[in-house]
């Protein structure tokens, strides 16, 4: 089979024959082409990216039961709701599922990132498929039996583990396959995570409509069908992975000159056990945390924020607080939905754009742009609201969300530049705890400040002003963190003996082929089919997002 390692010594020399999922079975042969790796990564990320579209389930999940005891259910707390079969769940109760799998994403990536480096992307990707796809199926069973704890266990915990493993599975491989374009390579994969909701959310809505005649709101059947689809697609992506032979580089590309101790791009490698103890790691943790906290705050409240700030003006009225007819309310809601569609689009495409740009500007320079442009943008949003400039408001939000996505896509390359490529997947996994923290703190922060403003009697179109200025302040802290990042000390890098040991754990000591001649195959028909398999669904999702966005104009 094309791409199966011809670069591995015989089983007699290596001992027992490695299993099908073993990393050494995925080392690329001479006919493999590196452009087959990004579609494998996209297959996984487009599936787990449905995390951003999970909000389509919240309202239907709150209407599963048609007959309930109003008196009994009125004061039902969260923990009682976990096992209650006689009361509908509230929207706030089920939205904690999102926080759960985002938290589990960071925790699982941190716990098993080191294991992934040794196990390889095929095994890790397949387990991610089992967890994410299987988690949705378990969640569907929980909905059908009306057991909220089972929904949390399936979609939240098990699905969150699948999210974490799936998210970091392609990173190390892509960076090693594209040493000349690290940002672009990770941008391709992580673009899929941002775009997954553009495909998954419309699919979920269509499936719920289809199954609504046979099950309550169609939620349970939809979750189980999507779980099966995602398992198949992610498993195909996992099986398509190949790892590059040690020392492989693209034809015609010259590695940068030897380290001088001042360059932000090193050719040496730092072990995970040391990397997370360096000031550079924690500065980048702060950079990611602050960028994500600000961005996810806008994502979580984008629709109500647009409606609160512009109100009747979205329906063509002169007064923000004007009383709306049913048709005018529908127009306002459609405009807000259009903004959500644009957010998905810019969140996704911004990942590829900014990460690719970072190959030219450098990672540190790109993050400078994120923070400077972000500070200006957050400070301008209240002004656009006061002046009733909805078009500029929407454009600024889209810019913010492009940089939010771009921050995710650029950070793996930033880590590879500072800590080397040998364990960048594991280091990236540890850093994603910043996302978990921001995923909980960001939405809570903006919701709490909004409610405080409303309780204080502030007009609805002004309640976000203070919040947006606070977000600008957080980005200022991020700017400071980024400015303090320096190359790591020489004493932190692995010695030649330590590097050789780490490579033996990854079975790279079994490679006997020349890195200069391996994996130089043509793109061919297989490459075209692989890209079409992920490209067509993405373009369909893109079309749907643009169609929704048209309501804004």
C-alpha cells in the first residue's frame, strides 16, 4: 500500500512485528506526498469543530417532555435535574455541556499529549474518533432516556476527551511535514475546527427536523446519527496519517542557519518535562488565555449584543428601543443569525490567513498585530454602537473573530519555533489548558457584567460598553506577555543523548531510509480525492454561512 513504511527495518531485527496502529507503521514511504496530511487533519478537525455549533441543541433539549408537573419542576436545581425524568431541562442547565467538553479538551490534551507523541497520529486519531463519535451516541441515549447525567458523561466528558486528542493529533506531524510553512500547515488543520460548525450546525438542524416525527424534537436520533458519521470520517482521517522520516525536509528548502542563541526559531528541541517549567511557556499560556478570553466573550454574546445595541435600527426604525412588530422582530433575529454566520466564517478563514501570514511576519510579530488591532477594535465597538453604525460594528466583530481563530492556529508554530518540533504536540496539549480556563471564564465574565449593568438600570444598548473596555484591557496584558517572550536558555534543550532516547521512544531509531529521498511522491488522483472529500463539505458550509450572513445586508 502506498505510503506504508519501506523505511522500517525487518521484524526480525526490530523484534515483534508492530501492530497496525503503531507509530512505526505510519512512517511515510518514498511514494508518499506531504499534501495528503492536511486533508487527514481536516477530516478530524471538521468533525470536532461541531463544538462551536452545539448551541443548536440547547433549545430543543429544553422541550423534550410535553407534560410535566409545573409545581415540581419550577424550583428543580441543577443536580436534581441530572437524574430527573419528569421535568424538562432548562437552557442554562444544558449549556454547561459546552463548558464541560471545552474543559475536558484542555485536560485530556495536557494529560495525554506526551503519550500521543510516542503512540503516533493514527492511534491517537482513531481513539479520538471513538471518544467523540461514541460520546455523541452515548449523549443521544441520555436524551432518549431523559438522563441528563448521561448526556454530560457522553457529550461532555467522553466527547471532551475526543476533542482534546483530536485537536492535538495532527499538530506535531504537520509541523514536521512543513518546516518551511509551519503556520500555514497548522492553519489548514485548525481552520477545520473553526469551520466545523458551518457544516455540523445546519446538518444537525436538518436531522432534527427529519427525526422530529419519530422522537421528541429529534435530538436523540440526531446525536446518534452524527456520532456515527463523525466516527467514520475521523477514523478515515486517522488512517490517512503518515509521519515524516527523521530529518526529512522539502526538496529545494534549506534549513535555517545554526542557532546563535538569539533567533526566535530554534533547530534544537526541548523536552515536555522542561518546556512547561520555562517562563516562555507560561508567557505563551497567558498570551493564549487572554486572546481567547476576549474573543470567546464576543462569540458567546454576539447575537444578543447586536440585538441589544442596535435593536429596532436593525429593522429600519429610527429608535433603538422602539416597540417591534412580529415581522420586525423576525428581521432583527435574522440579522443576528447573519452575524453568527459571519462569525463562523471569519473564525475559520482567519485561522488559515493569520497563521500563513505568520510565516512571513514571525509568530511574535503576528501576535503583536492581534493585540494592537484587538485593543483598537474593542475600544471602537462602543463608539460604533453609539453612532448606530451597524455595518462598522459587524466588520469590527468579524476582524476580532478572525484574530481569535488566528491565535489558535498560530500558537503551535510559535511553540515549535521556541521549543523545537520533537515534542511540540505534547507541549501544545499542555498549553491548551489556557483555552479550557478561558472557555469557562470568558462567557461567565461577559454575562455577569451584562447582568450587573442591567440590574443597575443601564440601557440595554449601553450594557456592553464596560465589558468591551475590560476586554481591551485584557489584550493589553496579552501584549505585555508577548513582548516578554525571548528564546529559551541553552541549558533547557535536550542533549544529543536525550534526543536520541526520545526518538527511540517514538521508534524513529528504526528508520533506515534517507531523509533526502523519502516521501517525494506525486500528488496524483488520491490527493485530489482526499482534498475533495474535505473541501466539498467545507464549501457547502461556507455557502450556508454566507447565505445566513446575507440577512445583514
